[in-house]
């Protein structure tokens, strides 16, 4: 009888326990881990236009230009480097997003499943920007960084894909799973002065 191997567990299962952290009183930020399917998509040489067409027709999404992210009801695409994007969707089954992307893009792009290689967090609340600014090298002021914008940048000395989701403000933070625990430690320390509530994972 075949035996199923257990799915890998996120390092955040132990590192990110629900509850209050830091200053007491009204919470200023919330932090939550999200289980997501992640795929890195790279255009093959000379096929960038073909890839954009394939993604638009097969997945219903436009590949964004540098510094931007595009979303559909079920999928987000984040520009991460020339001719490369990170695609993110709610986790449904092992390898589901990678299979659907490969089917859509065919030979126009290279697809690498990053679901277990990266961890996804969301920081939200009136002082979320101030928390990130203590360790982020880019200008997060609304005049320079707004909903729909994204950047690959160190945050707390850890490489991060940072995307602003709304004006709350809320930020999506994607880091290597091997560094996720250290990143959470930094975030909680940075948020302690404001008060942070860790929410159950989604």
C-alpha cells in the first residue's frame, strides 16, 4: 500500500503564536501568516511578449511592469526582476498553481514552484508603515509607495518581496522560509512599541 508523505510544515507554525505582543492598550498593527501557492515565472529568451499573451489569455491576468503588482479575484502577479514575476494564489492542493501556470504558458516561460520555499505574512494597521520603516531601505511614504506597488528589498536585513495591499495600510511580506522565523522575530520587536496582535493563520 502506498504511503503518503506528510506535507512540509511552515516554520511559522511554532514561531508565530496568536496573541498580543508589545505595548498594551489599543492594538496598532496585526500580523498574520497566510498559506499560499507560489510560483516564479520567467520569460524564455525572446518570448516575453508571448508569455504576457499566454498569461492574459490562460490565467486572466496582466503581467505587471517593474515596481508593480496586478491582481485578479484568485491570483496576484508581482514583478521581481526583468522578465520575471512571482505568482501568488490561495493554497488549494499541492502543486496546483504550478500545474495551471505550466498549462497556460507552455514553452513561453519557465515555471518554478516556490510554495514551500517562501513564507507569506501580512502586516496591517495604522502604524504598519512606521514599523516597516525601522528596517526598510525604500521610501514607504504614500507619495512614493501606494497600493498596487511592490518591491524586492531588504527589510530588517532580510531579503523580502514587499507589496502594499491597501491604504490601511496593509503590506504583504514574502520571505525565504529558511529566514521566516528570524524575520518574524524582527517584526515583533519592531512592532512592540506600538502594540501588535498576532492573528491565527489563514
